[in-house]
C-alpha cells in the first residue's frame, strides 16, 4: 500500500487547491460575447523577457541527452551484391557490431582465413523493427580470420561494420564497399536510445531519410508533412539520433512561447501566463513526446497555433488571424489526421461566433464564409496536395498537375483510411480514452536493465498535476460555460472535447500519446482556474505558485523515467511506480 502514498498526497494537494476557489456562480470575468468590450491584452517588455527565459531554460533541458550526433551517415544498398572486408592483421573475432539502415532482408556473415573458403558465422534477419540501430552480435567458434563476407537478400541498407576480438580490440579493416568502413569512429559496442532508434522512430525517422534520398517511403499511414519537417533536422545534423529528433524537440520548445502568448491574450494575467506555461513545460508528455522522432509533436504544435489564432479572431475580429488559423489547420492536417478533429472544434467555435453576432447581417456572414472557404478549404487542400511532392519525386513523376501525381495522392488517402479503420493489433501498453484522463496506463517507450542494478527507461504520460488537476478544471469549465455563459470556458472546453470525443468511438489500438493534443486544453483550463482564483480568492498567489512548484518538483522526481537517466531498480519501483500499471 505504500506505493499509493504519493498519488494520494498529490490528490490531497489538488483538493486543497480547488477548495481555495471562489464562488463559481459569480458573473464571468469576461466573455467572448460582445467582442467590442473585450480587453485586448498585450504583452509588454517584461512578458517578452520572462517568456524568453522560460523558452531558453527549458530548451536547454529538452535538448540535453537528446541523442548522439555521431552515427554513420553513408549507407550501402545490400541488394546490389555482397561485400568483403579485409582485415589488416589476422585475429579471432568474437563480436560484430553493425548499424542497420532502412529496408529489410536477411544477412549472412561468413569468415575466412585465406579468402577462398568461407564459413558461415552469423545469420541475421532485419525486419521493419531493426532499422537505424546498432546490432551487436556474438560470434562463436571463430578461427583465425583475415576476411569477412557479408551477403544479403531483400532491400536492406547497411551502414558501418566492425569486428572485435575477445579483448575488445577492434579489428582494423578495409572493404570492397567503401560505405561500410569509412566512418569507423562512429562504431558503438552497446545499444541504447542515445545511439539508436526506438519505438516508432523506426518508421518516421526512416521515412524522413527516404524523403531526403528520393526513396519511396515505407511508412505511408500518415500524411507526409510531419516527416518532411522531421527530415530538416537530418539535413542539418545528419542521419543521427540527434538529427532525426532535432525538429520535434525544436517544435516542442516553440510550443512554450505560443502557450504563454495564448494564456496572456486570453486572461491578461502575467502570473497565469507564467505559471500556466511552466505547468506545460514540466509536463511529462510534453517533454517525452517532443523528444521522439514521430509526427505527433507537429500536430500538437499546429493545433495550439490554430486555436490561438482563432481565439484572436473571435476577440479582435481580425481576418488576418482567421487566415492564420486556417493555414495552421492545413499544416496540421498535412502532418496528421488528428488535426481534423481540431478543425471540427474550430468550426463549432466559428459557428457559435456567428450565432452570437447574427446582427452583423447576411452580407458580412456570406463574406466570412467565402473567406473561410479559401483559408480552411482551398489553402489546406493545396498544402496537403503539395506535401506529396517527395512521393512524386520517388516515383519519378514530373510536375503536380498530372494524373500520375493525383493518383499517388488519392491512393494514399484510400490506404490510410483502410489502415486506420481496419487495424487489428495488440500491444502491452495500449490504453483507452478513459484511462488517459486518469493517467492509468502510460506507454513505455524504452527500457534497458544494467548489470549494476540500475535501469534506464522512459514513457509517455501526463504529469499528475496536469492530468488530475486538469480533469478537475474541466468540471469548473463545464459549469462556467453552461451555467454562467462564460465564453472563454466554452472555448477551452470545445477544444478539449474536439480532441477527445472522436477517440470514444475508435475501437482500434490506441495509446496514451493520443491524449497529447488534449494536454494543450488542460493547461488552458488550469490557467483559467488560476485567473479565476487570482481575481477573487484570498491568497491566490500562494495557491497558484504552490500548484506550479509541485508540478516542477514532480518533473524533477520523475526525470529519470522521462529522460532515460539510469536509476537504481529498487528506488525506481518505490519512488516512481505510483500505480501498478506504471512501468517505471
């Protein structure tokens, strides 16, 4: 029962926090209704300085231990034939280390003392889950060796290869295939997340590399834009773990100033903006999910921006903000289909705006409809269509205004719909939408045990202060939106429900990270409570600061389970295994 002490303590703190709320039946602080009377909250110099400091500090935290920049950058397509390594001096190899690139196939590694007679030493099957990682395999019963031959079937690409003796000495070699021995300084003799891929990086980082190299992508179950953005980091820093994780981490860091601006514009409170942004920065999901080379980060980033710009349109009535919201919707939809859910939420908010402002006349409404048709239909469709340029390039299709390019785009939509609607699979860390709301079943991304009694692990789940505190904030939002007609509460609630409700109907395999977009609105909900408390509660600053500090403390405590920092097994189980379903 001792493992429940920590979650019970957090729940008590949250209860005390919400007991400090003022009377919820009071008149709304201000509402989206009557925008002409709405206060336009501007950021002053102090806001920009604070926002910059938060961004720089957590940028440094997020990029620390992100991944190695040292990795093989040249690969050889093994389908083109076998490769022979010639060692500078004969010795007995006991281990081979090689970096698998994209593709799949079977390897046979054979050894020879004279270059004429070869004996098979290793058979290795590379499937979709073995790409972009160091493979360290033992060699048993080898004799004095001067040559090694690597033959492969399939379409696998291979990076660097090195053989080691029983004493751990690398056997210096040259190869008939230059790419296999030209970056020997990159060779690693152990596998970990810092030097290799993990979880869905085997799909998305691979696809990003394929886009850069004109290869038709393996992973086509999501639109291309997220992987194109991901490939920018590879172009800058090479095909290394740091390179393929760079873009996502950068976008994760950029979410912080966007969130600060959002909260300040919505509530006008510097304390709410600072503390709300810190709660977001110290959220476990935000930290872990933006450091993995998958596409969810880009979807959440554009969801955050499209709602920010929609809010600015609703409160300031600037068409430029509505246009930016539509552009961000297009960028998000071209990254991941979950942004379509966000688009439905935007449509609800836009419709509510015109219902409230029907006195503006039919002509104004019609003009706005036409404006939205351009920026929420034509522009997004154009962005989506152009995102398939790498597919066209890999298929040797010239131009975009031809039947072949159109068929590539159309066939991929059919495949994606079929794939996601008919997916039948099982996973030990899968979870359902109601489990996300309570942080019951995190998804474990990485786990490695060491001989010294420590382990390295991390997974995706929300900081309990955000998850459980945000869930309580939803009840406040619901009451304020439906019983006090508070427009800001309704806005946040609409965004949250747009991201959650579609998953209620989904029966396929789902994971905790699908809750990531909802975390944006949980933060806004908590910031709403901060502002509500700040306006009317005694000792509000103490309550708000305490909430933020506890969130930061939990981030520090759980840092080993978020970053892969080795920690003693027993300590991890006692300190971090709050619930039986938490695998840390």
